[in-house]
């Protein structure tokens, strides 16, 4: 009887106690300024940006690390190896990077507002279910290789793609709008009718396989079209991102 009561208390405690998923030793190394953190576990790390000891990271090796379900608000990475990193379900508001390699990383179901990605490698990344719509600023992919990436079911109503390689991208059931735009990018001709029907603005597109007749991909289904006409400030129109808290 006592054993049963004790077991019940253990179960209750496990249910109500918060689970610290991240590895504290890895966090300590990051705070100390170490750059070689391949495979580190930062999952479920919830450090608000104003309280973070550091928000800018350079020359990092985080290949294979996990930031799953973490708060990365306002973090900046540049010239870093972020291959095969798990960013799924993370909060990535104002997440900026330049000259990084994210190839094979997962951003599935991440909150993705006001993100800026510039001059980076993002081949074969998983962006399924990301949401760019939660604040009045565009998330921007600029001069970035996104070939082979998956945007299945992504909310891209506030997304901009400029000078990107978008060949092999899966746009299936992605939600786009007239506020979103794709400019000076290379895109599969098979996605042309789908993107045109979605309402996204297309400018100076190089259609890959342009000699073929454009057909909708059988995996895409019917696009969801939304027209957004919010009051957008001049700074947002120019691609500027508002400062966070």
C-alpha cells in the first residue's frame, strides 16, 4: 500500500515539475564564449532577450545542435556552421543571420516573424508550418540558397524572397498573400501557376525549365490566397525590422 502511494506521488511530481531539457554544461560553455559546440543541447531554453548575457554569435560551430522549443528572440549569428540544427517549435522573432550554413536544419512549426537571413546556405531545410504573420514586419530571405527546402503548410503571408535559389522547393499548402513577394529568384516552372494563384507578388523570376509548360505540382493542392492591406510604416516598406523589447 505504501509503495503504491509513493509511486503515485512520484507520478504527480513528474507531471507538475518543469522539465529542464537543455544541457546546463552546454549553456555554460555558450555563455563563456566557446565556439565549438557541435551537438550541444539547448532545447527548451527560455531566456528572454533583455536578460540574455549575449545575443550575437560569430564563427560558431553548432552543427547538429538542438534549439527545439527555445526562445531565440533577437539572436544574431554570422559566419557560422549551423548544419542539421533543430530549431523546430522555437520562437525566432528578430532572428538574424548572415553568411551561415543551415543546410539540412529543421525550423518546423517555429514562430518566424521579422527574421532576416542573408547570404546563407539553407539547402534542404524543413520550414513546414512556420508562421511569419504574428507582427507587422516581413521575414526576409536574401541572396540565400533554399533549394530543396520544404515550406509545406507554412504561413508566408509576411515573407520576402530576394535573389534566392528556390528550385526544388515544396510550396504545398503554403499560405501566401499580396504582401509577400518573390523577386529576382530562380523558381521551378512547375510551381508557377500555384504561386500566381496564391497572390504573392512575383518580379523578375527566372523560371527553371522555362521551355516546359507550367503545371501545378500534384502535391501542392489548392493555394490559399489572402489579401492583406495593413498600415505599413516606411521603415517596414524598406525592409527594416522594428526593434524588439
